[in-house]
């Protein structure tokens, strides 16, 4: 790694390799930048905007902005975290995210990020979407009412599983949603399997395994054990 490849993130020196984004370099260093749609295994597309930082005074998505020597990046400022809380509030009201009754509670990235950013209420009126639940598959249940449109299932199915089971379609806040690529629109009429990468990629409670509900007790789930920001630091090499 070039010794000159360093930028400042909230006053801390962050080394990086040429071609890395701000998000990749920060995560490798163990520094948490709030995000939802970014995943280290896939190319970034910058859709959720939660990872927005200030780079030399200008807003930009850290998951798509390439790191450069000497840049000054602001991340966990009061201004940026306030904007992130507003985005999170929008995510919560656009879907049916009722954490106490959700199997993913404690393992949900959306919930963990809300705790990290101290989001105390949804603030806006709930949309209460009524998207169809697909229980047609023998092993998997799909509850589209919790979808945050991160597209990770689309990407994982296409790039890892080689199956192209999911697609993003529609327009508008309530019209845009994940679709199933089968003539019937049902998951059972695809070659989707519970062992697929796409089956475990969802950061919220959309893709759920049947007959495995609440197998991990409350208090022992991923984000019950440590905040999301601490887990990034612990996972750093």
C-alpha cells in the first residue's frame, strides 16, 4: 500500500488502496459509515443515500466515491446524522417495520442503524403498504411489506447464484417493488433454493426461512450483542 494513500475521516487517518471507495477503506480500517444498500461482496449503486458524507465540504455517497490522497471526509457529524435519521424515518414509514413482532428483530440492519443513530420515532405518518406475501415456496416466505428496495437480492441472485430470480420494477414510493421473475410471479415457480446466496442477503425481514422462525432467542441475536458500529470495528483485519 502506498504510504501517501491516506485521507482524513473525522480527523482520523484512513489508509487505502488505489481504486477503493471511501466506504471500502473506512470499513477495512474498522470505521463505521452508516449504510443500508452497500455490501462488501458487490458493486455499489448508491441508492439508499444513508452513507452520504461530506468530501472537502461537498456531499457525496461514500460507497461510490473513490478515495483520494489528502481528501477531508466528514462522517459522524451532527448535520449528517440528522439527515440520516430523516432518511431512516422515511424507510420505516414506507414499509411495515413493526420490530417487536418481526423475526428479524436483533438481526435487522435497518433496526440496528436506527439504534445507532438514536432514531426515537418514525416522525412521519405510516404508509401501511399492502404488498402481497408470497408463501408459495416450500422453504422460503417473502414478506414484501418490509422491503427497503436495497436490490441486494437482485444482485446476489444474478451475480452469485446465476438464477436472476428477482427484479426491481414499478414507479413511485408505493409502486416500486421487488418482482419475481416467473410467469405466475410466484417464488415456487422459479429455481430458487434456500441455499442460494440471495436467500440470506436481505438486511431486513423480507426473505424468511420457513420452520426456522425465532430459532435464535431475543438477546442472543447479532445486534443484541453489540451495536452495528462496534461490529464493523471488530470485523476489521
